[in-house]
C-alpha cells in the first residue's frame, strides 16, 4: 500500500547541491541514511572513544554504539510526537528516517580519543582555521564521503540532512577566541545553501545566539544526544568504578545541592546499592522521550520550510535532571586524575603525528593533514605513533 505524501516537507528540503541520481524505491532521506550506514567513516566510529578508550573493555560505549543509541532515541521522539502532538497529522509529521540519518551522522567528525582529541586538533589547527567536530562532520558529508577525486565530491546530502547536523552556524573568523562551536570559514558556501542565501537577522549575532538557531530535526538530535550521554555516561562511569556510593557521598559533601538534586542523588545511591543501575537508567530514557513537545515558531526561515516553523520544547524539570547527571559525570569521570593522565598521553600522540605529517607535506596542506588525523581510530593513531617513534615496532610491510 502506497504511503501518502508527507506534507511536512517540500522540494526545498529535498534539494541537493548537485543533481542527484534517479529516484528509486527509497525516499531521499532513506538514501541519506543508507549512505551514512555504509560509509567507512561510520564504521570507524566502532573504534573511537566515547568516554573510555575503545577496545579497553568490551561493554563500554564507543562512538558507534553511542550513535546507534542516539538514533534509536531520535526515532522514538519522532514517533512519540507524531502520535501525541496536536500540531502533527497522519500526512504531516517529522520524518523519522531523516532524524535517524542526522543522529547517525552527528559524531562522524569527532577525532580519536574523544573530546580530548578534538581539543588537541583545534589547538594544532589554530593558525589554519581550527578544528571542530561538528564542522568536520559537515566536511565529511560534503567533501570526503564517496569522493572520487574527480567530479564527485562528498555524498551530496539533502538540504534537510545537511542542516540537521548544523548545531553551530557561526564561522571560525566570526569569533574572537574560537575554542569550539564554529564552522570552518570555507564552509560558508554550505551555510548559504542551507539558508537559501538569506542573511542572519541582527538578533542572531555570531556565537551562542546564532548557534542556537537550529532546525527541528537538529533539535531532536541534540536532545537525543543529551539523553544518551547524560544517562549512559553515568552507567559507564559506575561500571568502570569511577562512580561509586563512597565517591558520590564524598562528591555531594563538597556541593551545594538543592532539594531536586539531593532527591536524584539519593535515588542514584539506592539503585547502585540494589544493583539495578542498567534497568533504572534504561527506563529514564523513556521519561526523557516523553518530556518532548512541539511548539510553533516564527523566524526568517519559517516561511520556507516547516523545519523552522516548528521547534522542540523539553520539560524544564527533565532538562534539569539531565544537567545534574552531566555535572556528576564531569566531576567524577571526566575530571578524574586517571582520565587526565590518559588525555595527556593522547594529546602528545596526536601532536607528534601532526608535526611529522606537516614536515612531510611540502605544500603545508594543514586541513588535509587534519582530515587524516581526525579520521583515525584510537588504535590506528597509537599504531601510527609507534611506527614513527618506536624503533622496535612495525616493519617495511607496514609502509605499503
């Protein structure tokens, strides 16, 4: 039975920068999703750090398992809204295939060794336009995936997918001190395409205000991402021994927790004691999904596409719960001495490889070197370092 046309989207949303292939049995958004899943960049996420070094333990999350979880949550949010939002209808709804594609794509540009690797590459690329995981994701979609060195450049994504991964819309040169949350200057062409050449109004100044201007699919992806890592980082932290009842009690003694945070802390202490962490936090995912609703919006893009006519609203209480879990993970896991020691080593490895490749490249093509480094898995980066600096590692066969 043929499905009725979804009126939520129009030709503007489906458009690509280059003429696409003939239509097949899939929708344009299904093709986007399938191209992501079958790409080498997506496969490499299985060996990139989420919190703990990939491969160190079998049951901790990697960038790949995290992306799959985010995609499942994103689809569930779409399904929940389709059945519960009075603003949607059977033939007017947010496409779950598109949101899945956005979610599966959102971490493609992340460097090896997690956020520590991203920080290192941004420092090394400061004089060459910076490095940002979100900007690199856009670069992968538009310039790297399935490129053939000739006519084909990137995977030619739909405007809706390209826009869906654009969490940030401020250019590197528009920030005084660009630590993160920017696009590369040369990506203005793609930003213009996404926005149909329209200029940002004055109220959307570069920086936080402009970066908060996102399509509804991007907003869903961002909340799905927040849901996944705010809850699952706690679970992984507990399983790894970074978060325990004793450490939680010690941490709480140094904080000024309000009644809301104290209640969640007591509940967390109880579920650890009762050994029901996985089950409890899996149920919280459902609560975070059900906290979503749609609201209508009016802005300089809302006349062109429903992707900007509607926005996502999340229950503030649930947002506060997510913030509490993120704060807890930041203090007990990400700021732990153990992780800081590893981050020092990862920073050292990436910097040394970067220096060697820069010397070897006579044209000083820093962006291409950055592409190579950011595309490395954790293990490949470590092996590359050993091959370059450890006399007893590797052989001539490794250089073929």
